[in-house]
C-alpha cells in the first residue's frame, strides 16, 4: 500500500495493466461435472467457469505499470491483492485481505509494503498489521507547522536516504459475543539514515537526537494494546457500520529501543449507504488524533499526509508530537448492464487537519480535498487512483492503492 505522488501537470503513464486471479483449491471437477451422462444436465463452459470461480478460496489480483512521481522520478509500480478465508468451513467468516504494493525507483531503491487484515476462528481473533521495507530517498522538513511550511523541498535542504524495515500490528480478541475487540500491540522498526542534506544536518531536532553529517540509525521496539469497536460489514471496503479504535504503545530501552517514548491514537469511522441515490452509493466520514510523548524520534512523530488521510500533502512534510484530522468521502460505483462499467466508480472527499506540540495548541490548519477513480478488482475490493489537493502549496498529488483510504 505505498503512496505515489505526482503533480497535476505531469502525465501519468500506465501502459501495463492486468489482473490475475489464482485459486488454491476447487478447480474444475472432472467426470460427472465435465462429462455428465444426462444430456439435460449439460452445463455451458460459462456456467462451469462461474461455478468454479465461486468456489475459489484464494483470489489474487494484480495491477501495475510504469509511472512518474515528484518523489521518486520514473518507477515501475505494482499493487497486488490477496483475499481468502482462513477456514472455508465457516460460511460467515469474513475474507482475510492482504494488499501488497511495491515500486522499483529510477532514482534508486525499492519500496514494499503489505497491510494484512486476517480473521480467524469465526472472527473471534483478528490480526491487523503492517510490514514495510523502504530503500529510497526521503525528505525531512523539521518539526512544527511553521518550520514545515517554510522549509523548501530539495536535495540540499530536506533529502536523505533511508534503508528501513518495520513490522507492527495487533492481535485482537473478541470480547464475549459483542462487537468489541481487545489485544496486544507491537512494533519493531530499524532505520538507517545516510546521505544527509546540508540543511537537514543543521536541524536542531536532528542534532539533538544524535544525528551526524554522515547519518544515524534508529531502533524502535514497542509494546502496547489496542481496543476497537467494529460493526463494519466488510472492513476493507465498508458500506455500513461504525469503527472506533484506541491504540497505545510504549517504547523503552529495556525492550531494545534507543529512546523512551510512546503514543496514543484514537480514531472514529462511520459508513452509511445512500439508497435514495441508487445502489452502491456510500457516505463515509472519519476523525483521528495521534499524540506522542517522551523522547520521540523525528522519524516517528505524528504526521499528516499519506494515502490514508489528507491526500495532497507530501508524507512527513507536516510533523509534530500531535496530529489530528477529520474528513468525509462520498463513494459512488456505477450500476450498469455493462459488466465493465459496473466495475468502475469514483470518490470525492474534503477534510481538514493540524499538527502541533499538543491538541490544544495547533500550529496551523491544513485544508484538503480531492477526487479519485475506483476499479473493482474483486467483489467489494477496489483499486483506487486518487488526486489530492494541497491548497497551501497549490500542489496536487496522486496516490495508487488497493482498498479504500479508510
């Protein structure tokens, strides 16, 4: 799920676009199915393919091709989506979802990210997590709204090279027969920073945290817990329901972290079908707060700007100990007799965010709006292309991802 940013004046090129589906079981049966003795029960090839497809457990979709982004230059990107049931004998068990995105960058390096949502034991146990490998140039604009807004982006002011691996997630256990889940949370992250820009090397936060002219390394190892309330029909692309999540983690030297720090985040989402507009019309809205404390590494402060919040701001351009945002999104899938048209749709959104040392002293306001294309690659699973607007810098950025933003 890696975000790709692009200015509106840059022409996006996706010349390779294909979709594959694979299955781990229930291929076409032989004998009586393919060669029934009763001619009245002969099935067409189309019916056989449809029945075989419905019996598939593992479904696998791919979209990819060349592109260009201001962040990384020319690249070859690919998004993959795996969905399956961890137990096919449980008819009501939600399908597990594993979206994976990767990119080979002409500017040097490779990115890979996976965000599994796994459901076990008739949805009495869940695992929601993320695995990310980054080997690319990144940018650090300092800490605080005013500094972030005033720092120009360039290879001499903000750029550095990051080689990092991060694994985090939560094991969530259903509380009795309710819609509440609770369980332990963890994070293990290693970052190696090098090729530090001259402007970044003089940043006071970077220096105070041990940064040198030739770079630094950062270990983060933390544990915590997560509590959630979830009535969504399908978490990866909800049409109805409510989701509330409270997560906290603490990082300490006795765990293996370089510093002592922690964070608390709270998020609310709600989804509502709009039948008076037709089928598959959804209004979704969300609000999230993340506040960190202690000796927080600048790489792990609260950020605004990602494929999952205010799309249009560079990831990490605005950072401080606390961030918050609220947004609403209208999602519309087309309903047509044409199978191709029915797989297409669009979304429009608007929102606002902030960063600051705490929630009551925001450094400034971050407005945001945008629109995007939706392509259904599997039932209720969309590939999205979003164009987000940053009114402060008058810039537009493009994002490619499997599954919805929230």
